[in-house]
């Protein structure tokens, strides 16, 4: 992949830019395998899953700079000035078109960009998510409610001008700090969640929901979990850190082969509400087992349900599952599927679960042009 922004030194976010993609994936596989060499045998690695090397991002996190009549959307340079990255080659084509339309809308409406060095202005960030269905969620991160009335009045115009916009919100971030968004979110449209079709499931993303930035690779990740779960044929499944329910809904199986119970637990109430909506809309819902999602703590969920749980799925933050590794080690759970974005913390957690052995592992190149990774491992408790 070639990038004019990288060549000009305007953006260095893609640290592997210019390196052949085959070499990128090979080097990444070697690095992750080295980090996990004490736990994953060489012949237990499946072929790395990869998607397109460009035009794969479904989400744009844009810092707004420049002036009211000439705003920029991208990043800030070392002096805090806006650098426009509107033509970034990582964006999906539909996302790219949405960014162009929204950028023109911001300039036309006259929303004032936030000036970091001067600590003045209002519009700090634009957060845009695009779905395979061609629909989008647009979030305006503001310093204060000052320009909120102007934005509210212009929402109908935005929906008319930008094809596919379904959800528009205003997020308030009053503090001057290195943060992407604040705690207050105001939904400005009747629709409150973005439908995200993935494989034969439709997930529902609310403004604060986490979803992988690479839809094609996320779909592969979910399919792999579904394949492993179907092969294991568990009676019950617990998806801890379930988010909007992607893993749980794929582990629910098919009408021919499905667990009797799939339950997901997540600390975010918004994510749980999204997961429940997705489960309720499954076309084969009446032919599957019981699927439930609730707000809770992963540790308590494991301790309360371990006696009847055949498969536990975990997808924690970068720091890993921490003390939950010891809980799993003490449990009677026979199978664990662990999705990790940090091989180092994964190795630490695996060391805390000596009763389990990795049966299969697979790298998913979720972030081409960088060294970031996603790795999925299937663990089985060693008998005796």
C-alpha cells in the first residue's frame, strides 16, 4: 500500500507502510508465535486470517482542527495544528464518502473547531462508524453545549445531505485533556443504534459500543468461534466481557446444533441492551436454545455458573483477564476460547492456567500496516 500522507511525513500512524503485505503478515505471525512459544505448539497454529490491506476501516476517529470556514479532519501536528487526512486509504469506500459529506456539512453549518493551543472553540472530534449495509453513525464531540442548538437544528439537513446517516449524537467533553470522548452523550435522532450485519447476524451498535474496526476480519473472528463452539457441542456457554454479543450470538449455533443456554455478561448497560436487541432479532431465534445477556462482573459470573458451564469465551481489554485466570484454573470449566489483542498479556494469563492446554490458535490481522494484532486460542482442560 502506498500513502501520500505517509510519504510526505504528515502521518506516521501506519508504521509498516510500504512493506509488502505478505511480509507484514508473516512477520506478525512470527512475533506472536514467539510471544506464545511456551504455550502454543508450532503445529497448533492455523493459517493467519487476513483481509484487504487497505480500505478496511469501518470507523474514523478524526480530530477537528483548522478554522470555522476551513476545518481539517484528521490529526494534530506537533504544534497542535490540524492535519487533514480525509483521503486516508484505510477507510472503507462508504466511510470515505460519508466523511467527505460530513466535513462539508461542518463547514457549511459553521461549527467552530476546537483550537488546542488556545483552548478555544467547540468541535473537538468527529467519530463516524459505517456499516456493511451502507448506514452510518455520526458523533460530534463538543467542548460544551454552546453549539448544541445549532447542531440540533441542522440534523435534518445532515440526514438529507449524507446518504445512509441513521444515528447522530452530540458527546460533551469539557475537559482539556487527551481523551476521545466524554461521559455525556445526547442522541439527536430517533434511531439510537446502528445495525451492523456480520455474517448471518446483525449486531446493534450504540454510541459507546465497542466493535472491531475491520468488519471483514471481525466476521472471520466470529466465524472461527462459531466453528469451534459447534465442534465442541457445549450444553452451556458463558461469554464474559461480551460487549454487544458478537461471540455469544455466533456460539449460539444453528437450529440443528446449539447449546441449551448461552449467557453473556458485560459491565456496560448500553452494550447489554444492544446484545439483547440482536438476540431478539435472530431469524432462527425460536429454534435455538435460551440466550440471555445481563450487566455484571465476569468474576462473579464465572463463580456462580461454573458448575454447569461447558465453554467460557473471554475477550478482555489489552491488560488481559488478570485474576480471572486463577478463577478459571480453580473452576471445572472444560473449554475456554480466549480472544486477545495483546500476546504478552495473553501469555501471562495462560501461565496462570496451567491446567489448560492450547489445542488451536489463529492470528487475525485486524490492523494491516501496523504491528497490532488479534489472536484467538482454544483451550482444553487436561484430564487427570
